[in-house]
């Protein structure tokens, strides 16, 4: 997804671009894979750009192709089929790769993954799991992060009795605190999904020939299941960069221009590390792509790695996280576990440094604007932002100001949406709705109201 955003940013710049990907599919939206599993989206709807678009923009698209090595001295990449591709600038957008948790029985003696076990990282993973769902009654999702909760909700919506196992003390431990995690667990249980936190899966044992397998936890409890979905564990894909002699720590180390230790090589997305941080989310990866596109076009642009935005795309679960989960400052917090909502701001020097919203995202656009702009808030404003007013009837889309952010993934305002002629125009020119998809209803409302305003009476 980062690579496609970069290619979009370079379109029309005169750069000759070659895009190499090891999957056979056209680049697609990974965030919405759980929506395909749930059945609300088709796989085709996830495609970011058509093959014709790449051709029209002179992009040499090479799919189903793996890069074997980067030869920096010759400024070439070597493909597995022996082909060599020269470059003036090389961009590594290799993403992250899943890692297997230490659970005995996941892998058969012949090295194959147990037939009941599924990863969930790619479109092929999604299709394999989707094909297995009709024959299953129970599922266990290992991992209580964003991806794990999305998969768990999708499986539950499909009618499977679903359980989540999270080794940390609460759900979304990398993004939210214990109070918000407890609210999420309560919400999931209310929706029929059991949650086990502070517990680790240690062994998968086959059951009867026609019965469920047993997944044993370290507390001795055994969960009967037909499917095990692994969503815990992943790391930046750095093998190419490391073999090429680039500086690599957790990810490929980059500077404010997304340049690696080699001035001719750049890195963006999940595999890039700026300072001490790797992202793992689409909004910062897209921001990196836009900064790098501007830099390669000779424009002044830098990336400081400060804008972290995460959204959970799951039916009946609403979560948004801004900033660093470990940010320090004054905490303003409103929680109602009974209603399934939790809202928290971290404010320092009058500015929002981090925010967590669970169960009610009605103010996420306004809070994001203040966060991005570094607005200095008055003493009562943080509390006012969290005390959500509930009008007797929904506000009309026209009441949304032009500078209000509608799409957190792509940083798109209501004014930019109103300037578009159709949903397709919005997607092509702003990329709103092509990330987590959470802004789609608001975008459609804004477009519908715009149509009413410009139609003849």
C-alpha cells in the first residue's frame, strides 16, 4: 500500500518507475481483508489501482516476481529468474512478515503448517481461511491486536463461536491502556466472543478424526477449535536490506527524507525505522510515501515520525488511537464500561500528545485536527472534547466545516471531499475510503448533500 501511494505521488513527474511485487495480485488494501472474510467486500473491491492505470502512467508493473538481491555497487536488483533491473533510486517497501508463535503442533513433521492453522496477512491467506469457514463451528484467534480483533469479529459475524487469546494483560496492549482494553474485552464478550488475556497458547493437539482439535493454554485450559488463526507476531521484512549491507536495527534505518545509509536507497512502510520507531499502520506509511515522492520530485519535505493514527475496522467495535501510547502529560479520561465507551487524552503544554477513543468516534475528526495542528487548548477544552453531546437528531452533513478531517488514514478534509464530483473521484484524487474504510459513510453523506446543493430546484 505504501508503494502504490509513492507511485501515485510520482505520476507525471517524468520518473520511469518499475514496481516489483512477489504476490501475483494487483496491489490491494490489506486493511480490508477482514471485510472480505466477513463478506461485506469482494476481493476485487480491494484493488488499489487497475492494471490500465499503471500502463497509463508508464509504470512497469511486475507481479509474482521476487527480488533475490540488491547489488548496490552496480545499482541493480537481481530477480530470482536472473533478470537484472538497474536503478537510479531504489525504494524498499517490503512491509512486515508474520512470525510463528512458540506453539507446539503448529507445524507438521514434514514442515507444513497444520491444516487447521491459518495465517492472515495476504489475500491468499484470506481466501484459504474463507474456504475453511463453512466446514467449521469454532475458531480461536491467537493475538488480541488490531488484526486479531478484526478477524475475530469477521469470524463471529460468519457464525463461528470465536475466542481470542492474548498473551498480554489486556487487548490492544500496543495501542491502548488497561482501562480501554477492559472495555474492549467487555464489548467482545457482549457480542458473544470470549477473551482470554494474560494467557498464552502453548500446544495444539489433534482431536478425534471428525472432531475439533484442542489448543492448550499455559494456564492449563484447553480450547476446542476447528480453526486457529495466527495474528500475533510479526516483524519488519529486512532481509534484502541486511544482505545489501544497509543499516538495519528493528527496521531499515532511514532519515527525515526516508533515505537509508545508502543515499540512492530509500525505505517506507512497515519495514522502515525512523528514530526508534517502526509504524505497522497505513496512515504513517502513506505519509512516508508522500514525503518521499515530494523529495524525489525536488520539493522540500521531511518526515518526523510523529503522526501515528490507528483505526480498528471491525463490525460493532469502534477504536481510534492517535500518537504514542507511552506519551506523558496530563490525562483527561472519561470511561463508561457499561455503555462500552472509553475516551482518553494526554495533554502536555496545552497540546494533545495522544488520544484513545473506544466505542464513540463522533469527535475523532476534531480531536485529530487539534492533534495534527498542535492546537493549544484552553483549560476546559480537553474535557469538552470528551463529553460528547448527543443531539436529538443527527447533524446534517452541511454542518461539517470544510477543514474538519473526514479520513484519518489519508488526512482528507470535508472540503476536499465536497470538491469531488463522485465517490470514484474522491478515491482517485484524495484516496479517502481506500484505507480502513471507516470514513465511507461520512464521505457518501457529504457527496449526497453536495448533489442536493448543486441540483436545479
